[in-house]
């Protein structure tokens, strides 16, 4: 289990509320300026979705060289991986790519975890492809704060999103400069500023995740309706309670191990982080 530093910003809930009230009146550019002078260990964490692309463009316009963390689940669309390359070529940011532990390719992942793990055990899948690689990145890169593209208009768990959050138990600060924006504001910015975006957006997608659990959005549906259809999930794990995710992962792993006979080959899972 990784060691977590004390919170970088130490203040009570009323002080955090005061900061958020001040930042709510600011434009994304001003929020990003505030973040850049407040945190030395500041990173942008993105899967190159529309909001993340807007933030990357704003940071570039400010000559703000914030490094980028990309968690490659090994199950992204080819269009997403192509966008990651195009974005880095245009903006020149330092890109840190983290993949599931011990896996370099999708074939490696299947060999280690079996085929279609997202169907057989979505808890182990989410932990292995998102939570563990992200935590490894935070520890190795000494991350104090991450900039995310989450917005209230995406609804679900994000409806009450604040601009600044401090993750309980870890001290990780999450900054959401586009929290108050709508999808239309994001889309208008992308087009007006000729920002690289995922080609899947032109095919009806609005929120793009792994290829096996993402579909285009129909007229009148919420922006993230195309994610995890038929499931109650609204988040993949990156923005859930880390310790709850870890506990669920451990419980599933214990159950798997108990179900495997000595003569069988146990399905491997990533070591706990």
C-alpha cells in the first residue's frame, strides 16, 4: 500500500467552502492561474476527452507547462490513442503514460487477467486498469494536485462537483476548472479554437471511455448516457473513494483465490497498491 502525504492545503470545511465560493466567480483561465501558483506538484490528468482538450489548450495559451498523466487502460479506442499523439505533437506537454501493472499490450492484459474481465468482474477490472495505475502515477511523480475535466452538467455523481476538492485519506487535491460549463460550451470552444478532438465526437459520441462500454449518445440523452449502458455505474473508479475501491478489490481477490483449486491456475490480478 502506498504512503500518502499529509494534505497539501490544510484547512477546515468552512475555509474550503470559502475558496470554492471565490473560484466559482472566476473563469477557467483564472482558476488555472491560481492552481499553477498554488501547487508545485500540479499535473493534468486526462483521457483526452472534450473537457480535457479544452483545458490543455487553455494551459498552452497561458504558456503554462503542466505535465499530463494519461492512464492507458489498454482498452481505449484507436481514435483516443491517435488523439493523444496529435495533442502532444501540437502542445508539446510532457506526457506520463501509466498502464495496468505488468502489462504493455492488450494481449498482455488478457494473458494475465483473462478475456473480458470488465464483464466477469468489473471491480477488479476498474481497479486494475484505472485505480492502481493512477495511484502509482501519483506516488512516483509526487503529485500534489490534479486538474480534471469533470463538469456538473455531466450529472450523476458530478452534479454537485466543486471546483476544488481534497480527497479524504490521501490529501490529493482535485481541481475542476470547467465545473460550471455545459457540453455546448466545451464544444463551442473546441471548434472556435481549432482544438484537436476525438474523431468519435463526429459520430455521436460525447463521453468516450473504453471501447467495450461506450456507445454514441442519442438525441435527448444525457451526455454520459453512452457509458456503461445497463449498469448503475457513473464513475470508473478514479473519482470514487480510493479506500472503498481497494477494499472491494481485496474482497473480490480473496473470493477468487478461495474458489480456485490447487490444481487450477489462478487468475492473476494486480498487486494491491
